[in-house]
C-alpha cells in the first residue's frame, strides 16, 4: 500500500473513534459521562483483538477486547449484521457490574470485519446499595444485574423484552435508559463510519492498515523496551476497609524486549467488594502503561504483546467467583494502576534517554460517593460526586505536578460543574477548592488535590443519603519518586448538627477548622445527611520527585505566597523559614544544614 493511502486510512480510524466519543457524550444526560468522561470507545478486529484504542478510562481497552471474544464464543453462528450485545459480568470481562459494555459487530457484504465497543458507568445497576458501588455486598449476587453476554439489538431492532427486563431492575430507569441509548448511538456512528471507510477503500485495504498498525506498535514498543535498562522494580499499595488492611504487591521485571508484572505476594481476596478479577488487573496495569510507554505509539494489540502478567488466583487482584467486586475500580484496580505507574516511573528514571518521561504516582485514591434521595420534584435521584476525576498530577523529574491535574489512567477526565450537580441533585456546595499542603514533597512537588463540603438543599424530605466506598483514608498512596514524598491521604468527615461555615472560609485557603458540629470520621458504608449536617471530603495530591531540601528557596516562597504550601510545612518539610512573606536566608541555611546532619546521624542518606 502506498504511504499516502495508509496515512489517510490510519487517520480516519482515529476520527471514527473520536466522532463516536462525541456522540456518546452528547446523547448521554449523566454528569459522570458527559462531564466526568467515565467512558471508553474503541475499535476491534474481527477476532476481537484491539485495533484502535480510544480515550477515556484506559482500563477498558483490553477488557473490552476480552468482551468481544466472549461474545464471539458465546454466540458463534448467531452474530448478524445490525446486532448489538450487552455485557457487564466482571468474571467474563467487565471491571464491575456498573460498567456496561455494548458491543457491535461490523459486517461488510455479509462478512464480519470488525467490532466497535463502548461503555459508560450507569448511575444504578440494581445492587443492594444505590449507585452500584455496594459496600454492603457480600458476593457478586448482591451487586446488581450481571450478564456474561446478551443480545440487546437484533438485526437493527431493539429487543424490547430484554430492554424492559434490564430497566425493571434499576432504581433510576430514565437515566440508565438515556445512557444505554447513548451507547447504542455511539456504536451506530462507529459502525456507519467504518463501513463508509471500507466502501471507499475496500475491506482488504482497511484490514491491511489495521494489521500494519498492530505490527508497528509491537515493533516500536519492543524497541523502546530494549533501550531501557534491564532490572526489577517493586511497589506496594495498601487498602484499608474498616480497619482491615490488604496489600497489592507488584514486582515489575524488564528483560530485553518484554515486561512482566508479577503480583505474587498480594493479599488473599477480601470479603469486601474491593477485589478485582484477572481481566480487570490486566486492564489496570495497561491504563498507566499506554500513556507512559506508548505516548507516541498507537494503542492496539501490538502494544499488548510484549507484556506479561502474573496474578495468583484467589488474591485481591485475581479473585474467584462469587467474591464481591463492585468497588473494584476504586479499590484493587486503582491499586494496580498506582503500582504499575510507580514501577514504570522507577524504570524510566533509571534511563538517561527516557528520564524525563518518568513521573511519580498521580491521584492515587479515588473516592466513590453516590448520593441518593428525593429531588426537588419529589422523584428518586441518584448521582455521583465527580470531583474524584479532577485528580492531581504527579511531579516529573524536571517540574512540578499539575494542581487538580487529572489522572494517569484517563487522559480526558475532569469533574462536573458545581452548577450541574446542584441543578440535578438536592445538595449545596459550601466550598470546592485546591487543598493546601496536599502535594507530595520533593525538589519538584506533586500537584495539589482538592477538598469540598456539601449540605442537603431542596429535598422535600429535608435530608438525603450517600454511599461511601474506596480504599480508605489510612494510607497515603500517591507514591513519590527518587526521594519525593507521597501526596496527602484522602479524608472523609460527617459533621452532625448545627453546621456553620464562615463566608471567608469558603474562599480562603486555611488550615483552621472550617465546620462546626460533631465530627465523625467515616470511610465505608451508607450514611444519612440530615438538614443540619455537612459532608466534608478531601482527595489526595500527586507524589513528589527528588529531595525536598533540594527545592529552590524561591520556589518555596512562591508556594507560600500562592497558598499552595503553608509556612509551617515550608519550615518542617523543606527547611525554609518564612518571615513577613520572605525567606530568612540565614535561618534557612542553618535549618537545612541541621536537617541534613540529622539524616546522617540516623543513617538516612539523600
């Protein structure tokens, strides 16, 4: 094939995915989809292998490939033009039941030539707890509707019986139906654009470009791996649920042109729903690998081939049915994300050529907060707080992380506008802002996380409820790199009765106590939020890079002036004494020298 035709078809494949993503966002009415970008759209070859990975949550690129293969096996001989299949069983391919995959086979002249696949996180799936994240679940059977594959659209016609049965099992059928229609529209656009491309250039030409792209990605990634140093690197992540601690242990080994991720030593599967399945762990390690190692390589099956994963069965990263997994995406999967990001960062930092591609761990502890209750119109409303998608950038080997800078596994993540949430759900924000001192310390500091406080507002019941789950608030998880400190840990507090907050506290960065009332730390479960209560949460910052005592004094002064860093932290962590808005050079020099001497006496060498 001539290079011009090759480039045109390759470019068109990217545009097919991009237009399908736009369609999905425009049709969906949920903030988690069209503003938070908790979605994914990709193209797959006829055998289900990844052809063109799209943006969104990258965990799903390989999981959706397995979903396509599962449909091929399950419906062999019954896959027809115009069909669309639904799959959300975590033990088949999905990450958890709330992530609903719709898969469309693409036929040309009666022959199966490709697949399009997409997903969104629906606002409810019929689990025992509203919203789908089910901290009370004891097994997969209590985590809502789950299908290993069902035909939703047959030869272009919606199967009304299947549609009605599914919507009959969720708490918010109107919003779930809208998201499902968005998925159908997304697949229809992807299918139509793929057929238009094939009609113009021929099925053989498009398939040749696909195979060439896959071969090229494998060659480029193997070449990059050969340029990186051989070795092994480790990372540990911890999950705390109601005082019970689980560990995700990763040893990443790079040898020649292969990379092996070995999770041997991780904790046994938990009785709580933070577990994840084998396919979820595989997607979890690729989520940071694609942007860190394949930033200039097409994300497809070729980039998967040099990677190996060892995840012992029965562990928290490869649980066995019927272990509960509804909190997996903010539990074990994100721990896999963080561990992979950390080990890849260490490997890159050990390379002179790729040192500047290294990063510490980004926003490492998602929170999952689903609020439910009657809205102003008296209808049942379920909504998620999307601030967790705002994230925090990890520091680089040459610069600071980005405040509220997103997250590594989703290049397009963001949080919904306050007005969007307040307009659809009966709550009011007291404040939403960057969080002082939350970035990991280092020569280059991690990006700041954030904090919010909300109160009920406008519900006819005078109160609402919320479901809280995640990895807890006991451990910092945004690991630093090369001596850098971790970002601050998450925190969740319920203030009960007589809540007040001053106007100045809403707009100023201060570490003073902002909220009154009885303070109740929480981290897991279902909680009421009554009329005089407030719910406060903070999310972690990114990890730092390098020795904090090597950070330039002028950078510390600027951080204090911009309310990024407190004067207390500047002195205690960075050894910089601030007086009247300026550094006391003599006191700073003496303090830093004293801190270095103390390290030597303790046997700690920077």
